[in-house]
């Protein structure tokens, strides 16, 4: 007899706008307060205190234009936020400051979230969609120097890049980029040489979101249709479709795999969050709390596994936080 | 003839005379049936026999030349054979040239496609004759693109000319096309305009097919004209004429073009198959792995509630009105659900609908597609019909007044007519779904009209009714009377009919029924015919009949054949619906005038359908009068 799905552990209210992106920062040592960063449609980045469940700070750096990506850079003191004002802002939040230290003008008018990868101490690579329609630009942060521009060949007709993921197999291997495009294909790019390693058509509709497990060389992508596509990377660096999973309702906004690679969560247009087992994509739970499209899901990075949380932000302006499968 | 000895000089002219005389007496088939196969064999490789044959036909006196040429064209198995038999007769003999290039193509139209192929193929096979081919094409195009020809010549003739044009095009070579490209383009533009203006769908389709073919020929690369129309046997046959499969290939490039075009239709299918192909799943490796699955200790939760998301439509009519008029763009899901659910809601809540009927009708008339729903037009139409049948009088008053108002598109006006017809049909037919067997005299069950071709169905049904009526008095009453229900159309028939007929001659700035908008006039006339037909057994039927007769009388000389067909349908409906006693009593003079007009139409109208309808009406009139006389008073 299966149990009914759990209720959220708590719900954060107070953004007064649709929530587009979430990022946890709970990995710090004991006296540090676990935090959750959220970006909303009204241009604010809210810093939530997960002990008091209240907003500690509200950062206003995007001219009231929607913020659709937030990431931390090595701890909760440095934050990166990307907004619809075509800017990526770098924040310094140490010691209660709330200042923008730097910004990058991307000239990108779409919704493609940037992707960060730490390559060395104090150095990151950032992949972002650039001004030109099909291009992805790789920048090095904090120097903001351009590493390369990834341009598909003429006539490839991939459309806009929709989602990006930078990763490397280990610290000294080449960084590679997985990009999902508007025509439904996922492309694997070699960053240093700027060439396509492999391309795979995963969906008939634009790829909305993807995530990748570097250890198992397996990834998953979701689109505006009813199908989730799981693909793998073989030794020759070629992408192959591994499996597909049909959903009950069409439309996925976000997919994320938990850091321990055991489960993954999807944010659906049908207001529901779905949990699957990562190994076999076994459906585990359907969390039906929100009353509008769920825009983002994120797992926390708690060092204590028992405290791990899942957060989901929705168009109904609420962030639901769940504790699910935390015991394993 | 077949045993003329070789090497002897002889005069063929006697034979030619005999041939000519026989042909002109109408015996072409007999004599040429024997002659042509022999000559075909003999002239295959023998030049002398070819010359003899040519001499034979050239010596036929002019007064019999036409019959002989026609006979050959009909009897020859192919253009190449014809070329061997006739040689350059058309170039040398004026009469033959006239017959072949003018009379058979422009003045007659009864010949088969095979004859056309022979004729035009023959013209194309020799360089001397090719100039004639080009001239012929020019003249055909002139006729095809002349608006008066399109309006006044019968459909069969237009089909014939279109076929001839297509065959000519198939014979043209590249340099020739290039030289007359400009003229082709001009004629195509003019011709397509006249054809699309026509109210008859068949003529529009003809114009589209020919224009597409011309465009294909003159622009072999890049942009070609492409129309959207329903393919049927006629269009397929026409398109097949563009392909020539000559046994002795004179113009090899053209069939390639056509097969390219056919090939172009195919790649669409393999292309779309490619995409899923690349996404075909590789056999998952995990089935080979015997790995212990740590997923197994993750127990799933109950997911039985996880069903498809359904947006709920509003349950009350007033809520529907709010959603449909609301400007909140976020509620598109709700708007869609409302549009889909509206018809059934209206039918389930007649009292609530009656309170807001006119408002709802107004909203629906102006409702435009906000999102992409399948079958939006049909959904809207069904909802409108539901509203109209629930509360007929105020809504029909509104709709008929809007039909004649400013600032509506032609499409909207024609939609109003469609709705009126559908609602009238619903109101007048008792609710049945095939369980009762009606005799032919009762109204047959009619499907939801698809729109622009409704006139065809109605004509068919009226024809059936006429047939049944004409048979019935011979068989006598043999069927059982069935349970009847009150005819809801009775009380409102006049409301449907009279406002439509009132203002047809009053032009507005944007809408002139008697002028440019003759398509709408045609539709209006057909609508009136249907309303008349449905008004049988109603109280107002006689008054309606009288008004309709006057209406028909004033429009009887209209130039558009679609309108004339409608007027004749009106007469049919009138004769079927209004009891004959009343017609004879109240409308005697008008009836006589109509009878003479029908006789005129039957003899002189260029359109075949009009003539047929007029004949049927006259027969119907006769039968009804006779029936009246035989029924004992």
C-alpha cells in the first residue's frame, strides 16, 4: 500500500512575483546559516534564511527585469545573477554587503540560463548565450576574458540555445559543454577547440532543460512535449539515446539531478513536481502542491544527508521546500 | 488503294475525291477505319508511301477537307502517325489550317482529350508546324484570360480550352518558352484573376490548375505558384496532361520536369522519417547488467492522483460570456475550454440562454480565434446555431439586421447565412436519428453543411424530392402515417425569410449585393431557396412564395451563373412548398410569366446546370398541375 506523497516541509512566501530560479547554499560549517537564493520576475534576488524562513536580504540589480538564473561562486559570499536586462551581475555579499562588483553585458534577449564551472581556485568558466542567434560564448570569470565562441555550422538550423551545462570529467580534463537547442537537439561541444563533438536529436520541440551525470556519462533532457529523453555518452564522445519516458502532461521547465545521483526532480507545466530514481528512471513521487507552472527545482547541498531538501519555485509566487528521500 | 503498283505514275486525285465525298457524308469512321491502319503500316518506313498519302489528303477538295481532317484526327492512333499521314497539310492548305488551328480548338469543344493530344502533338512534331503551335497557344491563352469568356462560356468549353493549353505547354521547348515568357506571364495573371472571380468552384479550380502549370513552366527554378485546392479526378487528369510520354522523344526535358515535381512531393515523407530515426533508442545496457539496483530501496509514493490536467470550463452561461469578452490574456486555457463547452451549455440551459441570447449572439459573431484550437470555426458555428434555435425571434432579428449592416466582412455575412440555414433546418426537422423510416416525401436527414458547397447538397436533395413527388401520384398513398411533432419553424419562418429579402437592392458603402458582391448574392439566393423549402406546411408559406417569386423575377437576368442556379432552386423550392392551389389562385400571372422565362432559360442559357434546373422546374409545374386536376375535389 503506497503512502500518499508528503506535504512540503515549509513554504516560503513573500516574493510577490513568479519565482524563476533557485539556488541553495547550505554547505558551510556550523555557525553559518543555510540559505536559499531565489530570483523572481520583479527583478529581485531574495536571500532566504532557512532557519527563520524569512527573507534576510533582497538584492535589486536588474532594473526590475526578471531574474532567471542565480548561482553561487564558491560559497555564499559571491553570487552570480542573470536577468532579462541582458546583464549578468556578480555580487559581493560578505559581511552583510549587497553590492554588485562586476557585470557582464550579454546582449542576449532569450531565457537561456548560463552555466558555471570551477576550473581552478578563484577561476570559473561561464557559458552563456550570446547576442547572435545560435551562438554560445564561453567567458572566464572573474577576468571576463572570452575563451571561445561556439558557433554551429552554417545551415545547421539549431535555433536558439535553450539550456547549457558545462562540465569536466575530472579537474585536469578538458571542459566540455552540453547545449540544448530550439530544434530539439543536444550538442556536445569541445570548449578549447570550439568544435562539435556530437549532436543528437532528442525532441521534436525545443529542449527546455537538461542535466548531466558526469560519473555515469548519462544525461536527461526535458522539452515542451510529453517525453523525457535520457541519453548517454560513450567512449568515442558520441551521444546516443538511452531511453525515453512518457509523461502524463506535456511540458517540463526544469530538471535537476540530486548531487548523490540517486534521484532527480522535474518541474512541470502541469503544476507538479515529479521525482524519479536516476538509475532506471523509476517514477517515485508526484508532488502536487503548486497552483501554477513550476519554473524551477533545486536540491540543497547540505553536508548532512538527513537535512537535504528540495525546493521548487512556481508562477504562483511560492517556493515549496520538501524533504524527500533524505534517509537514503 | 492498298494495291497500287509501284513505279507507275498515277493520279491520286480520284481517290481523294472519293475519300472526301465519303467523309463529308459522315462515314469517316468506316472508311478511315480501314484506310488508316493500312497507311500507318505502309508509311512506317516507306517514303514513297508517305508522299502518296500526303498527296492523297492534299488533293481532297476544300469543301470536303474539314470532314477528312477531322476523320484523320479522330482515327489516328497517335500524333506521330498523324504526322506521317498528313505531312505538312496544315501549312499548305488554308482550309485545313483553319480547321485544325481555329475551328477545332476555339469554336468546338466536344472532342476528346485523345483528339486534342493528336492535334497538338501533330503540330509540334515538325519545325514548320511549330510556329502554328505557338500561335495556337497564344490564341488559347487569349481566350482563357478573357473575363467575358470566363463569365459566359459553358464550363465544358472552358475545361476543353484548359486541357488544350496544358497539352501545348507540355510540347514547348525551353527556348520557345523563354521567347514567349512575358506573354505567358501576362496572360496567366489576367486569366487567374478572372477565374478566381467566378462563383463556380469548378471554374476557380480550373483557373488555379492552369495557372500553376504555366507558372511551373516559366519558372523552372525557384518560386512557383501554388494554390490550395481539393484534388479531384478532374484536376488530376489535367495535371497528367502536362507530362508527355512521346514514343519518339522530341522534347526530352519536359517529362523530367514533371517527374522532378512528382519526386519533390516524396522527399517530405522521408525527411520527416529521418528525425525520429536518429532518436531511435539503443538497447539499454542495463538489461545485460546484473547490477544490484540501489534504486530498489527507494519506495515510490502513491501516484494515483497523477492524471491529465484538465482546465475546467465555466458551468454558467453568464460566466462564459465573461470569459469570452474578458481581455485577460492569461486565461487562454479557460477561453479555450469555454469555446469547446459552449454549445452543450447553451443547449442544456435554454432558460438561462434566453435571458442573454442577443448578447451571446453578438459576442459569437465577432469572436475571433485567440489561440489555435482545432475546429474553431465549427465550434463557433455550432454554438451560434444552438443560441439561435434556443431563442429564435430576437436572435434572428439581430442576425438579419447585421447581415445588411456596415463593416462586416463577406465571410461574416456568409456565416450569418449559414447559421440561419442550419438553425432553420434544426427547427423544422423533428428530432430523429434514423429510427423512423420516412417516405421520400418527408424531409431527409441532412448533415451539418460544410460551408461553401452547401448548394450542391441542397440541389441533390431538392432533386430527390422532385423525383419522389413526380412518382408519388402514380403509386398512390401506400405508406403509414407517422407520429408527428409540432413544427417549431412555423412560428419563426417569416422572421428568417422576410428581413433577408427586404434590403437586397439597397447598396451600402462596403456592401453591394447587386454589384461586386455577387458571390454573397448567390449565397443569399440559395439560402432563400432553402428557407422556402423548409417552410413547407407553415402558415406564412404563401406570402413567402409570393415575395420570392417577385425577388426571382427582378433578378432573372443576372450574369452570374451561380446566382441563376440559385434562382432556379428558389423556383423549385417554391413549387414544392407552396400548395399548388394557392399558387394557382394567388400567383397565376406571375406563374405564367415564370413559365415562359423557364422555357427561355432551358433553351438559351449557356450554363448546363441552369438549363437542367429549368427543365426540371417546368416538368414539376406540369406534374403538380396535373395532380391537382386528378385529385377529386
